[in-house]
């Protein structure tokens, strides 16, 4: 049975809510609807407290999402996307994690490390199946801050492939020209594109829905493109209907999916980072030893040697 921790001060454990971040209970009978409900509850709570990831901003383009160490990513170097990315951002924000790396218990072990004693994992979605028939299941992951003994890839300059992906995303916003546009120009153009994609509605609820999708998309886009991000002070008021109404959890799921699809359609792709090196494990099976020599009694050995001498005497050559 896995332990799990939600990205808010509420947890669903053994069929009841437990208040507080210090109370640890074993999670039983966890299912996807419960997961979705708790994710939406945490999401709306963080909007009300202005601690939601969409309120994060940064000035240094080379250090996006500095509060949580950057876009959440796995040992493969690929960043988590959509629902899982938001879930891990929420967890990192709530728990104060500063590592962008997230990995399972077995992955930590394979990389030569281990999860620190007493650490509590975070639930995300994984898909199992084959031949296109995949079903979502819950999986527990741990932040790099919760793991010891893992050699993390150095943070710094992007690899050539990642830099090419970033430049391609910038070029779809503003085509290449003799004078390279300033970061502020890219940000302004990104806002225009997202407003076109998610226009303002004719009532408060519709305007809040459009604003949420724009902010989710812009948060990820600025991180991928290495652009600074500044949060509009009016966003808190604009998203107030989510705090007051607390829509069904499918609204959060739809907003995440819509923002993710918008970035894909625009051409702003996720970056790929260096893999976390795996530890070379020594073989568990000992090498085969030479078979032991047959034990022969001394008298029997003398008889065999004498017999061999007699046979040798009769050899005609």
C-alpha cells in the first residue's frame, strides 16, 4: 500500500478528510474520481490563497518557475505535461520543494539512490495498456528533495536539441528577422495569440474560464521559451468565480487540456533535458565455478594406477 500526500492541506485518507500537513494517514480505496475531486479542491484553494502555480512569475528567463526549480520532469529528461505537470507544480508549491525532478521509488533505486525515510509521495496519473488501449491509474512519485544518493544532471545551458525546440517556438510567435525581438515583444505577442485562442466571454463565469486557460498556457509557454513572466494584478479578481462557485472537477481537467492543446497547435513544444544516469548494478548471480574433482580412495587409486601400468606393458609400441 502506498502512502500519498496531496498538494493542499486537505487529504482524503481512509474515507475521511484529515486537516493539516502534519497528519499522515494511509490512503485507502483511492480511485480516479476521488483524485480528480481532491485536485480540483486543492486547485481552487490555491487560487483563493494566490498560491496557485499560475501566480508564479520570474524575471530571469534562464530560471523559469524558480519557486519550484523549473518545469517538473522525470528521470528520462522529458517534462511532465498537462494534468500531471499542474499536480506536481501544486505539490511543490505547497511543500516547498525546489527540485524539478520527480521519480518513483523504483526509479530512485535504479539511479543509485533511495527515498528518505518518512517521506510521503505525491499521486499522479499513469497509463497502462497496449496497442492504443490505455487506461489511467494512480502512481506515486517523489520529488528530488525527498531522495538521496541520486546524481542529478547539472542545471545550466540548454543542449543543442532543446535550444532548437525553444527557438522554433519563438519563431512561430515572431518570424525570424534581422534584429532579434526583445523578450517583452515575444511575451506581448504570446498574450495576443492566447487572447485570440481564448477570447473574453459575455459574463463573469465565461471570462474566468477564458482567463484561466490563457494563464495556464502562458505559464508553461514562458517556461519553455525562456521568457520572463509577470502576473497581472487583476487576475485574482478575474478568477474569483472559481473561488465562489467551485465548479465540478471536470472544469479543471478541461482547462488543463485546452491550454495544453493550444500550445501544441501554436507550435510551442516541451523541452527535453539530460537523463538522470542509472547505476550499473553488479550481477546477482555468482559466476559458475569449475566442477569439483571426483574423490577417489587411495587404495582404489593405487589399483587403477597398477592396472594402467599393466595395460601400458601390453601396448606393442
